[in-house]
């Protein structure tokens, strides 16, 4: 079955990609016939973003861009936001729901890149390579085994046993490490990994602790002065998760005192908006510390995968109404119906809306061929396939249905 032509001309669809999103994403939409694709290398501050999104239908961002209530309220034409990264905490999801904006991300596409980098950092730190590298650059020869160890036989403690944590677990075991993990949800261990009952148990027994947890009120400064005291003496901390989950000043104190022997930090509480801006951290110039500029998932393979994954989700929603993977609009995957026209209706999840929609169509002598409804706690998402094209009057009547958030005639 051929894809029906969308009612809204492709040449009128405006797509804005920020933060140097992969060219794969740009090319994806151009190959689909969407010519108005703008790509910017950096993030935009709220005031500039408000101006930029006023005529935008699809917005693509990474982790720096903050999509606030003010931004969403200004984006009257916005249909969907694609987060070309793992997290979606940079988007005000509550207000995206209120505005009927679908939000997608790529929760799996860069897991391998992050897991590999954690292994690489673990080897570098346990061998004290940063210190030896710095000495060699300064002309000092440090051929010494003191404080240098193999990974084999050491214990890796993983806090957060999700997509990245579990894949890291497999890689670590392949190198001969023992793996223990802690997660607030019950997770099935992979291989010989064991489930630590408490955080104190995990950090007290691990030679290396790696964080893979989201940013949330419950994880804010999870690794703080109190918890760091329970870390095994001489252990190493790796944070490739979120900057707010570690108390940086407390970490610095633990490193300076020698309680921790090293750290690898890729994410920070405050990060520069774009390349070239000055970066400062209390962890700078400490021995056996690796600092990287939020590059855990920044490999060509990962960015290409993310570009294709999120672009496809945005495209499926734009042209077919499919919301699989959305964090805001209820998830619906539906086949096209031959010889029909499709309407998308997003509304507050209250009784009577579906009946009002059906009554409105009936009064306009429009027969419903197929109907799909999915709700979450806040909104309902209805997809209707009807036997004839809707008039402008019918569309306006649907928009007038009480508790309607957004109506779109798809094709």
C-alpha cells in the first residue's frame, strides 16, 4: 500500500535541529522530500529559542537545549520534539503534554559507546595512565608499577542496571572482572553479576564504581560526602550519567585526601553551552583524574544510530500519526487504511470527548472506517480513519470539542 500524501505540504514543514545533530538526521528528512531543514551547531538560550521555534513543526535537540514552558507556549506549530540522546529531562514534559507535543528520544542507540568508554577509563585509571601521560609530556620518565593494577579479578560496582549498566556488566565480565550492581527496580542479572542489597554494600566492596542513573530529585547528589566515606579506600569513581548526581566538591575532597585513588567524569553540574567556551571544574589538575566534555555517547556510530532512530520516530509521527516511543502522547502503532483520510485528535483525558468527536463527524455525514484510542493519566490520543475528506468546517468543529488540545488532518 502506498503512503497517502499528507494534507500539509512538505514544503511548508519547518524542521530545526540544534546542537550539531548528525547529518544523518538532516539527510533523512531531505530524502523524504522535506527541504526546510535548518541545522545549528550549538544550543540556544531560552530567549533565542522562543524566537526560533515560532514557525517550527519539528524540533531536534540534544542534552544542552532546555525546552521550557515559555518555549512550548511560543511554539504554536510544534508537533514533536526529538531528543537525539538518551535523556528527556531537558524538556518540560508536563507542558509538552498540555500542548499536545510528542517527545521522542533514543534510549538504546549509544549504549555501546558509553559502555566501551567506561571500560577504557577503568583501564586508564587503574593503571594510573593520566599521571604517567602528564609526566611524559613534561619530559619525566615514570616507569613504575606502584599503584598500577590489572582489571582482571577486580570488582566493578554498577549503580543503575539499565541499558548501559547491563551492557557494561557483560563487557566487564569478559575482561575477568567481578560485577555487582544496585538498582531501585528489580533487575535480572546478566552472566555472573550479583545484586547488591544496598548502596553501602556496593560502594564498600567495589574497586571501581560506575554511575548509570537518570537525573531526578531522588538522584540529586546521590554520591555525596556521606556516601563517599563508605567507598572502599583506593577505589575509583566513574560518572558518565548526569552531572547533578555527584557532589563535585565532596568528590574533590575525597580525591585530595587519597580516600579515592582516581575518577573519570564526563558530565558536570554546569557545562559550557557550546564548543570553545571556557570550562571550569573543581576537579581540574587533580592526579589520576580523567575529565572529558560530555562525550560518553559521542562516537560516529552512536550519533549515526541516534540520528536515524529519532528521525524515523519523528517521521512516523508526522506522516502516519504513530507515537511509538513517545514520552508525552500515548503510544499508538497503527496501519494505514486503504482509501481513507486520517485525523489525529489529542485531548484532555476526561469522559465524553470521544462521544463528542463521533457526534461531530456524524453530523457532517462522515463515516468512521477505523478508530484508535489510547490514553494516559493526562491526555487521550485518538486516530480516526474516515471515508471522505473533512471540510474546513468539520475540522473547526473538532477543534471546538471541549477539552481538545490539538487536531491535525494527516491525509
